[in-house]
């Protein structure tokens, strides 16, 4: 989709790795393709807290907490333990390291667009153009014939260089770098949903991103730094307990009704969950004002959406159908794995979408 981020060279291989370097865990999948079928060959992940223990108040847990060499060693450990054999990899760029904006341009030729985009995006990107890599996609209009609406993505060159080094240190052949929103939507907005207007709400550990897609095309994206880490941190502070214990309460109890410590944990979570809900509503409202449409369906993705009671909480606030993302639905795999995969499905969307990208 965004050709400037492609690193593909040579002949496409039959098996490729998709690796999602998240702020709470690192996930890897190995996928092959046979005709039009994508086959799950292997998958694995490592919880970052097993490598480095977070402390109370450490809300900004992300890949910067590790050196590139440490991240490469973690990736090598995952691949070794999971017995993944492919060396070709596609990495995601986290939403909090990407800048998105939509600009409108008058009628112009193909040759004029690149320089005009560089000028137009300056007010929206807090870095000099010389320090970023830009790519763009025309979402409305036709070159040289009509005005254009263009989705622009900017990635700091420093981030791109970081992932190149991680791949090199891990002994991998980096083929593509892709902003994770595109990987995620490729994996979870599938089948009939590709023809709908879909709200894709990705709640990870460090950040949450609200995307609106129309017929598979990204129309709007909004990110903010309130997500799973902040929720667990609020529980830890409220109950004066260790961060990992608080995270356990979040993951096991969630928003289900409890007593004692469980009730206090829920009380600490509610304001942050409500904040996320308001951000979703505001984003959908902005989309309606721009496009005159509402999402027909809401898909929840990311590890935090596995929190008990969260889907029901969303359902009570929105009239649309609410679904938990399951990127494994688009893959072939042994039926015996079905139950295990379902339990982790929402958190594997990015990694799966990356691998599929590498096989397209």
C-alpha cells in the first residue's frame, strides 16, 4: 500500500515472519501461502515483563526500555523456542511512532504531488521533513482530473534505522516496514466487513488507536496514550500493590462485579475506560461530520480488549455490533489449536497482517 516503506528484493519466499514489537510483549508468526490460502506455520510471544520488571508508576513501558541488541536477543529467543525457520521478516512501526494526516489538494499532475505534500504536512508533523520518510495514498479523486484527498504517513528516520538494526542483530532479512494500523486492518477487517464502514479500536499496552475504515480504506485515525498500562497502573496505585499483581487483576477480573480488592480495582479502572470510550465517540463524531456516515460495526483489537467485561461495556454505549478481533479466521491451521488461538487472537492481528503483507 505504501511503497516507500517496502524493502522487498529478489524472489518472494513461501514462508515469512511477521514480528510485532509491542510495548508489553513481542509477538512473532510464521505464515506460508498456497495459492490464495494463508497457512499458519508457527507462532510465539514473550512477555516483556519477564525480561524487565516494570515498577509502579512506570506507565511509559515501550521498546525504548530495551536496547536494540536486547530486543534482537529477545526475538532470537522467541524464534528459537518456537522453532521458526524463516529469515525473511516484516516489522511493524507502532502507532505512537507514526504520524498520520489527511490533506486536500487541488487538481495537479503526478509530478507535482511529492513536493506539494512535503510543504502541506509541515504544520502537522513535529519534525523537519529531512528527518522523516513520507508516504501517501490517494483516498479520493483522480490525478490531473479532480481535486484529491490524500492520506499521508510520516515515519521518523531514526525509528526506521532502529528496526533495520534490530533485524540485522537478530540475523533477519528485513523486507518491509509498515505502520501497524495497516497490518492490523488487513488481518481483522476481512470478509463482508471489507465492504462496510468499520470502527477499528486497538487498545494495546502503551497506547490506543481508533481507526475508521471504509471499504478497507483508512479514512481516519486517532491515537492517545491511555491503554492497558495506564489501567494497570491505576489499580496498582489505588490498592498499593505491585504492578504485575495489578495487571493480573485487570486481566482476570476486568470490569466484572467484585467485592473487596476486586471492587476497588474496578473502581480504579472505570475512569480510564470511560476516557477511552469518549475518545472513540469523539472520533466517530468527527468522521460523521466529515463524511456524513457512521461506522456500521466496531471491532475491538489489542491485548487489553481481552479484559473481562470490556466488550459488554462497549455494547452498552454503542448501537453498532461489537466484535472481538480474530485474525486467525483468515488463516488455515490445525483444528486442535482453535481454542488456544481464540484466547490470544485480538493481540496477534498486527503480526499476522505483517506476514500476509510479505506474501502478497
